[in-house]
C-alpha cells in the first residue's frame, strides 16, 4: 500500500529518559481515531510482541485484567517476566508480578483524542534490573524498544483512506 493511500500520518515524538532515570517515555500522534488506537492496543500479548526485547508473550484473563507471561531477551540468555495488564480510563497499565531479574517493570499506554479527530499515544516504561548491568545500557535498550514499539503500533494503525472517510 502506498503512502498516499494511507489515512495515517504518524508523528513520533521524542523518546526521553525521565528524571527518575528508570522511566523512558515516548509519544506518537496519529490520524487514526482513539477507538482505532484502543483496538490496536487491546491485545496485551500481541502488543508485547512488538517489543524487540520480547521473544514470546502469552496472556490469560485475570478478572478485568490480563496476566501476561513474557519471555524477554537477556544479555546472555532469555528470562521470564510475569505481569498484570489492566485497562484504565485512558488506556492500560502493566505492573510486575514476578521476575528473577527485575525489581520493577511498569508500563502505561495512554490514548488522548486530538482536536482533528486523531489520537495521541503516550507510552512509558519503567524498569529496574536486579543485575550488575550498567544503567546506561538498560536505558539505551529500553529507549530503543519504546521507539520500535511506537513505530510498530503506527504501522498497525495504517488503514485505507476510504475506511477512515466512512468512519467519520
């Protein structure tokens, strides 16, 4: 599909390290509606798989939430992370349940309508690794992962122009 036939104009904002040093935040503005964005972000396992650090992801219902089991790439070998992903009024949050490698794993996806009918997507990831690994390496890999996830979400939201015209 050519760029001209897409009704998606995505603008990836800066991916930034937050003042706590452990949180990386990125944003994306798309012409897709907030409902389309929420639908694209609804499946926690599929969304986790957009991360280059996640080698495998499965989900099972846990009340209103999803219990996720993630196989994450390590520097030397993969390891398991168990999280709980729950809906919020504006998106989703994910928190650590169990991991032998992390003492913190928190993510949030927030979808906000824009004045032109599109949506702004904010994605934040906070990780604290319990291994003797330089914090700068963890930050760099996390920032790369956030950028790639947002790029992949933008690609997932690419819809034919006539479908958007019909939805408005």
